[in-house]
């Protein structure tokens, strides 16, 4: 019996030891679990709360005896009570998501799973509730919804035609712009094929586009034309493949830009240029254009015929060229600066018509010209940028005047130029005699026109009469040798004709007083109309081009000389660069650009090959452009390159920012998920390692191995905390604080951290606002950034920490897209170390990216700082330049007390 009693006592002792070991095991689990464990009765009264309830700020003992429903957010209480009741009634494990009240008054989202059970020897049901913090996941879901909503808003309000269709040609997504174009509600297009919506030709064209995209396995840009109710519409369409997770192309996206209006403008431009060219080439008068420096840029066929020079011989010459000889009527040579065109450029006034002799290389003699020089101005400018001179050959008249005798002046003058009206004015009697051609020119019969000067003057246009009278007075007074004027004269039918009047005094008395003047009147209405049309066409062309909100220029395809720039391009590149070389002005190159499109613009026969579209970032302006090049025929017949470039810089920035935001969101979600799962496993590993370390004596051979496991687990826990900080899932206790006080208290420790060879400068801002953060997070930020700055300094250097109050307005944030309006406290850490290149800056906040050698860094320092700042609703900017150092500026929202 004694042996039985001894055995029973031993059994009880073993059971007690097992129960104590199990209690210790459950104590370890309770103290290290991250999930919140509570035990309630069927009414919700809390019977037990695990240590993890401290994550809500409560002591486990303080919630025991209270009802769990008291901690549920009022808006979530109905669904929680329904779930609790269903769980109690059915006994089936349940699950619910709700917001729970923390001790500090804030709420956290918890996912709670309930298990219904009854203990042995008890009929009272109990509920075991296990809750997990899903606040960050809820916030991520909210951010994702907002991101999707913004993306959908961009698509919905874009004037571009945006669509996605599968490889069978069925619409998967369309924006309202496509619906408006097809006059079909967008929702009715989803699921329909091209053949159900478009014409057979358009349907076949888009199926071919799908095949082209699949073949290229990348984006393509094409120019298409489609019929609509409004007529033919023209588009530039970019199509791009959309791969599934296996890399197979399942669908194709398309963005179409309506260029119909641009096409109309191009057509009007071509028609205007053609009219200008036809008029320019068919004029009987010679026309020469010269730039502001006098260089000849254009000449019509009449000018080539009159001057005996081809345009190729004239091009590039100036009035200063010694071969360009010009004389006055008295035979005296005129310097280049006094040529009519140069005077017009210098004074901004119309010069002429004046009589000038010009050396003819073919005749090896001078020919006589009547020259008029007219300056041209850019809108709003007073200095002319160009001048054109019109002239006609009057050599025959000059030769006739020289050969005629004084007694035959009237007859010889009538023969000087055919179809000119002749007049003879008796200054003493004021009687004026006109010949038959004069009456015919003005539409009168001889008996219908009084033969006196006053009757003639009454028919001169009132605006021109003062100038005519002044010219006659100058001739009579001897200030000018000849009368040479142009004016408007009233025709018999009431219309106005343009007349060129020429005359000279042929008779004087013994005192030299003029007695008689004879001359001619020539109808120059057609010439004036041609000049006016030429001027209007030129102004119309400039108005059209200057009204385009794109850069437009024309360059010679052989010499690369810039022949034209519109006003938008002049503003973009800081002035009119006409005459300069395009690769120097637009790309700062010393030689022809490797990306020059000249070869793509002309086919093998030397004919224009159509539009060549490409994209680039211009090295001079730094902007991104959508560029369209084509070869066109210039006014002199040569092929030139016309380029029209549209600024797409803002579109590129938005695209880059969207991709970066999506990438960081994805990386954050991945890091957070991995950290939570790894933390759960790590808790078990560390728990068992601690239990084994407690059970094993230090002398045990396994003790050091267990300690190594425990040390590795603790280091891994640090990595997990950094990942959680980056993913913004770190448990924190934010409190109002003054950053100046926090930084000041850490300065001595930070100085010891960086060593004596590096100086630490602390520049606290005045009257710094309060912020609400976790003290541990601030310590973490400063230590990480100061260590990075220390590692960037080779030997000696300095690190500066500063604070400042900053306020960003709506207007400022509209220009700086990474900023959010509001009041912030800036915390900056700067160094004068080695700095970072652009590649390093692009990947700076990605987890596990590091520039340090193996074993010297985890790649989680700056990602952790990024996550902490984002967790506190702030933002961070990094400014760095290789060889000059780095400055990290963090902006933390102001805390209003």
C-alpha cells in the first residue's frame, strides 16, 4: 500500500510539473503574441485580456470586467453586435472588421475572429476573441481606391480618345471622348467588336494595328483618318501592348490625339504659300527680300531677268558687296549703306520710288531702275526684321530722255513708255493739256475733263493730296530735279486707281522761274494691288504660325540654316535665330545632330516621304516634345524641313509621378505583408529559443547554439521593425513635441556617433511649431541620416541639422506637384560629402537598395525614414550633387494644440 501511495504521489508530482511547464509556455505565448486575445462571456463581459491589449494603450487588468462592446466605434457597433449574436446562436466561428477605441481616444481597425466554446464542468458558453491590427491595410485600401478614382477621373476628363480592347477587337474600356466621337454612350461600347461599331475599312485598319503591336511587342504611333458625322477626322494614335502575368499580350491600349484642326491649318498654310509663290513668281516687277543685316534671302524670276543674275548668285549678297554697284542719275556712286533697302531698314520708313543705276554683268553696263523699298515689322516691334524692294527697268526711258532734243520733249516723252498718259502744265496760265491715253486711263472723254490744274487736283485722293503738293513744290523750288510721286486718282466711275506721276521742268524765264512742266502718269493699280496682296499674304501667314501653341521652324536640309521661326519658338529659345544653324541653336551641337530626321523625310527619288513623328527631351529647354517633321517645297523650289513640336513636359511628369507612386505603394504593401508574416514566425522562433535558453544551464553544449539562434532572432526583429516602419505599420505612440528640444538633447550622442573629425552644426529655427510624433521615430530618423552623412564624408567635413517653420500655399503646390498645402516643420540633415548621382537618387527609398559594400548596410535606412515620415502624414525631399554633398529635408505637419 505504501508503494501505491508513493506511485500516486509521483504521478501527481509529474502532472504538477507538466502543468507548470504548460503555464510557463502559455505565459510566454501571451507575452509575445502580436494579436490581441480576449475571453468574454456570452454577454460580452471581458473575463481575460492578453498582454497584447497594451497595443491599444490599456493595461490587461484595467479592461477585465468591462463589456467588449464599449470599445467598438458607434458606427460599427450594429454589425459587431449582429456578428456576436450570430456567433453565439450558431456556435460557428465568426469574423468581423471594426474600429476599436484606444486609450488615447484614437481608433484602430481590427479584424476579430471569434471561437465559441464551453469549459469542462461548465454550461456557461464563452467566446475567445483574437484581433489583428489591420489599420494600415484599411488605409492602403482607401489610398488605392483614391488612386484608382484619380486615374479614372484623368481618363474620363481627357480630351484624348482613350480605349483598351482585346486582341479580338472587342472594347474593354473607353472614355467619354470616344463615346462623343462615335455618338454612342461609352457603356454601350463595352464588349462590342470593331465590326459592330466602325466601318469595315476602319475595323480592318484597327485589327491590323493590333497585329502590328503584337509583332512589335511595344508601343507604335500611327496617323489615321476616320469618317465621322462632322466629316473626315485625323488622329495621331499611340497603341501599346498590355501583358498578363505570363507575358502574353491579352489586350491593347490606344490613345488618340485629334489633329484635324492642325491639318486644316497646315492646308491653309500650304494654300497661302502657294498663292504667295504664284504671285511672287508671275509679277512683272522685280522683288528682292533682304534680312535685317542686308543679306538677300529671296528674289523672284522678274528680278533675275531684270538684274541678269540667278537667285543662286544673289543669295547671301548684301548691299555692302563690292559687286553690287549702284549709282545716282548724275553718275555718282552710292555707298552700300545708302542703298534704298538699307535706308528703309535703318529708318523704318518706306523709301522711294527712287531712280538708281545698277550694274548689269551680262550687259557690262548700268541699267536704270525705279526702286521702292518697304520695311517689314514683327507685331509690336519698331525695328524692321526684313525689307523687300520692288523695281522695274526704266533703262529704255532713260535712254530716250538722253537722246531726245529739248524741242521734241513732249513727243519723245509720250513715246518713253507705252500706255502712259502725258500731261503738259503751263504754270503761268495754270492750263493743263492731257493726251488721249491719259483720258482713257481715267475713264473720261476729252470734253468731260476740265483742262486746268485745279480740276486735276480735286480728283487726287484727299489723303494723298498733301504729299503730291509737297512733291510738286520741291520740284518747282529746285529741291528735287524731277517729280516722281505715287498717289490715288479718282476714276470716272468713282473708284480709285493708283497712279505714278513723273515730270520735270522744261522751260524757265530769264530769272529761272519755272514756266512749263511736262510729264507722264502711269496706272500702277495692278502693281499696288499685287504689293498689297503680297503684304497681306505675308501677314496672314505670320498670324497663322504665331497663333499656333507649338514651336514651328523651317530649316534648309542641305545647309541646316534656319529659314523661319514662329513667335512661340522665338519666345521658347530666347529670340529670333533665323540665319543660324539649327543644330547649334536648338541642341547646342557643334556638328549635325545624330538624330537628324532629314534622311527619313525624303524617299529614294528625292521626293517628300510624309510625316515623321518622334519624341525627345530637348537639351536646351529641358522640355519633352512630341515632334512632327516633314519635307516641304520652299518658295524658291528647294526642299526644306518643317518641324512642328508640341510641349508634352507636364504629361511626362504626371506619367513619371504616377508610376513612382504606384511602385512605392506596391513595394510598401509587399514589405508590410512580408514583415507581418515573418514577424509571426519570428515570434515563435524567439519564444522557443528563450524557453530553451531558460531551461538549459550555461554549461550545456547546446546553450551557445541556442543563444546564437536567439541573437539572430533579435537582429531579425530589428529588420522587421524597419520594414514595418517603411510600410507604415509600426506601432507608435505619437505625442506633441518641440523638435528643437528633441534634437538638442541628442546632439552630444550624435557627435560621439560621427567622431571628432566631423563637425556637427545645430541650427534650431525660432518659435518652432509643435509636431505630433513618436520620440523613438525621431531618434531613429536622426541616427539613420547622421550615420549616412558620416559615411558620405571621406575624412573631415561637416554635418548640419536645422529646423524651420514652413507654409505651402495652394498656388505654390499647384506648381510643385510633390507638395501638399499646409503648415509644416522642416527637419533637415545636410552634409558636404561625396553626394549621389541621379541613378542612386531614383532608387533611394527602395528597400534593400544600398551603395555600401557587402556587410556594411541593409538598405533599410532611408526606406525606414521614408516610411516614418509618410506614417506621420509628411513628405520628404532629397537634394544631392556629386562632389558637393546631400541635403535631406523632411516636412512634418504642424500639431495644433
